[in-house]
C-alpha cells in the first residue's frame, strides 16, 4: 500500500499527519499515456476489494480509490463498505461526516462543484479571505505550466469550487 502501510493506533502518530503523509508518498504515481496505465492504480482498487484482473478497464475514475487508500493505510474506517469507496457519489452522500469549510483541516477530503472528483486536503488556511487551499489528488491533471500526464498531483485550488468537506478524523 505504499510507504505508510498500516500504522497501529498505539504508536502516537497523528492520524491526520499519517493520511497526508500517505497521500504525499504516492506523488510518484503518474499515468504513462493517460489510460490508467500505472500498476499502482490497480493496487488502490485491489485494496478496496476489486478484482482488477477480471475487471480491467482503461478509463476508470480512480480519485476516490486513491483518497480511500490513504485512510485504510492509516487504520481509519471508511463511512461505507470499501467496495463503495471509489464512487464520489457515496462521499457526497456521507452527510454525517460533512463539515463546514471553516472547519476543514489537513487529512479531510473535498468534493467539487464542477464534476465528480475528490481530493485530500494537504493545507487549508482557515482565513475565509484566503481563496486557495492545497489538495493532493489522484486521477488529476498536472498543475498549469507543468509537463506531465494525469496521476497523483498536488496543486492549489479555489475554496469556492468546493462542494463538500468530509472529515473522517475527529
């Protein structure tokens, strides 16, 4: 599952830091030809119970599988069955875990107003006058001005584009 693997809760390592560290550890994952052609993408789905040998496809949306794996690697339970984790729809409907943008913290996740996409928060400055935050996301295009294919990327986004903030960590 990457660098962090599962960190037992008795180690004293902060859960939020663990999740963000895991997401950062995956920044090397890039698609070769924008067709889901990095073997780590299949690992994300396998960790959620999908048989990627039986169900191979080249246009899967893997953003939610990516963020879900960060939680699983740190021993944090998902709010639904693992097999439902790759669907952004299920994250948007996990209303018991939705929080205000004013309460967003690193390790939480966001969905967007412009499409079916989810990313993990690396940095969120709580000042409402500061318009940007920094997420890490899978199945994401590179930042403007950076050459590359889709993959795991970190880039600034506008807070006004956030539909929901979901917090699984108290």
